[in-house]
C-alpha cells in the first residue's frame, strides 16, 4: 500500500433502474482514488450519496423521507465529534428538482445530475469549502463517459455496462426524456474496451444497459455490438435491457437465433393491450403489432423468456381497455413482469389529460393484473422442472453449503454446491420451482 490518506467511508443508496446501479458503481470508482471506500450503512459515513429515481411520484417522496433520516445521522456524527457527513443527491430527482432539493432539505450539500458524475471529486471538494454548491446538469453524455476514466472494479461475475442513455420516444406518461435527455450511444470501441477489461477481471456476463438499449446507434447497431462482444474471450453471457418494441429490428432478432452468448430473455415493455390507450400513450405500436413481433422473436428463439412493463389506470382507461391488457398478457405469456399504477408526473402530457382514474379502480386493476402475471411466472418456472439448465453461479446462498446463480432465463437458481463453483457455468438439474426461484442439483452426468 502506498497511500497514507485515511479511508473515508462512502455510503451510496441506489433507487430505480439498473442504469442507476451502474452509475452508482461508477461513482464509487471515481471516488476511490480520493480515499473513499464503500460501506453498507450510512451511520458515521463521511459521504452519503442518494442515487435517485424520478419515474413515479412515490420514488421522489421516498427520497425526501430518506433525506430526513440521514439528516439525523449527520447531526449525530457531528455531535459525537466524528466530523462532517457530506450529503449528495444524484440521479433523476437531482436532475428534475435541482435547487428545490436544497431548499426542502437544508442538510443536503450537493445536487448532481446523471451527466455530471465525473465531476464528483471536484464538486465534493467545493462543497467542503462552501455549502450549496451544485451543478447545472446539462453536460453532454459523451463528455461524461470520456471523463469517467477510472478503471472499473467489478464486484461479481455479472456486471452492467451502459451503452446508451436517454430517450426520444416521449411516451406521454414518462419523465425519462426530460430527466435523461436525448438518445445518445457510446462508441462501440469504448464499450468493447470496457467489456474486455471486465472479462479480464473475471466477469462472465454483461448486461448492456440503456433506456432504449435496442435503439443503440453505434456501429452495427445493437445486433452488431452483441456479435462483437460475443467474441471476447471469457465473456459467455450477454443480456440487454430495456427495449422498445419499435426498435426491435430484424438484425437483433436474427442475433437471438444465431448468437449463443445472447441469453434467451427479453424485456420488452408493452404498457397496455388497448390500442386506444397505446395511442394516447404515444407508444407507436398497437397490441396486434406487438403480438406479431413476439411471434417473430419466438420463431427465431423458441424458448425465449419474455418480460414486460404494464401500467394500469392511464387517464381514460376503461374496463374494456383493461380487459384488452389482460387478453394480451394471456396471448403472450410472460415469464416475469413489472406492473405499475399510473402515476401523474408534472410536466408530462398525460398529467394534463382528462379522465384521471380513481385510486380504488387502479388498485383493483393492479391486483387482477398481478394475479395473472404471477400465475404466468409460476407456470414458466414450473416448466423448468426436470430440465438441465446451465447456471452461472454468482454468490453463496442464505443456507450453508448453498450457492445461487442465474439460469439463461434470468431465474435465480439455488443448489447445494461448493463455493469454488462461483463464477462458473454449471449444468443444474431443476427439481422444484417457486414463484421467484428454482432449486436444483448439480448434473454430474453432463458436467
Ligand atoms: N406511471 C406509472 N408507471 C410509469 N412508468 C414510467 N412512467 C410511469 C408513470 N408515470 C413505468 C413504465 C416503464 C417503467 C420503467 O416504469 O411501465 O416501462
Ligand atoms: Fe419513458 Fe417511453 Fe422512453 Fe421508456 S420509451 S423511457 S417509457 S418515454
């Protein structure tokens, strides 16, 4: 060890999507050279970063209530003579609310939007000199990635890799085009270099991230990128999320048929099964075009697991529209899904629409939707029983002697096996299925 600086404790709490998970890791990477080591509790931390999500109203409110609690910890630390705790708010709430956060919660030292994380070291130094420093968050995304030069230190065998940011789709319910800005893709060479570095450090699986990852506009599009990364030695599994039906092109569908490293799992949100609602959402697809698209993808890769996002209670949604959503779900058959009650986001077109749906109606629809999707998920998991699946083991399980990994379909798989198999892809005979995981035994015949 050469550094003499005492280790400072950094606590990062991440809300929302995988993009934020990736960004949080990168923040830890840029702060490491300043002596910050990651800790898993905010108590006594020198720097607390809340990496926030703005997608639904509740997500924003959670941030303010969390800040209230961290303020107490800040006071306690100071009172105990432990020095200052710097509090930073990052992510999409920071981008959207900006100075409003500093007004509402005076304990916050720093507000930094998603395009500006490379400036964190400098911002923190400034915040230590004077409270209230903040950054206008309208820097170009390419600048962010060029400037985030710190070497990545992956913590496991599966890693996220951001390839695209922002969204130009302007679904009428969504804040992302406003908080994350226009669609922008990283150059393929930079992504490949990062993937090679990850593979060299033992990463076996990457999940390519983007708000509209299948709109990746770098050389070769997403299909070309997948093929390029599939050639990297040691990188055995590639996933990508999240996609828009509009950008699911022939080349990408062909990659699902032809690239064995591309895992048979696709998150392809549809939001609603009613054409009237899809139109009001500005989704640029119909329920029928989505069904046909799924058929095409299944023709290329018959065992692919389909996952989706659904919104109930979009303004103007009637019973018949909701029934159409249930019918679409029955027709497609989902392996997993995320469902949300429509949440009115200030500044989005849908927030001003007439016909806002009553909360009780949303609750009732969500309950019915969840029951159907959960039954489908359970059925999908049960269909794996008796099969032998390649499992990438990731970590020790909760019970001694048990380890946990992922199937190609992203299901969690538990097995009794030695820790040394962590980081390896091992055939596992699936014996039982629950809604959220599978259990199996090592398949010694095929191993
Ligand atoms: N209300 C409810 N759900 C929303 N989503 C995005 N915006 C809203 C909103 N205003 C959901 C969509 C999207 C997922 C990430 O979050 O289903 O696909
Ligand atoms: Fe939001 Fe629609 Fe863009 Fe997805 S595609 S981020 S839902 S605007």
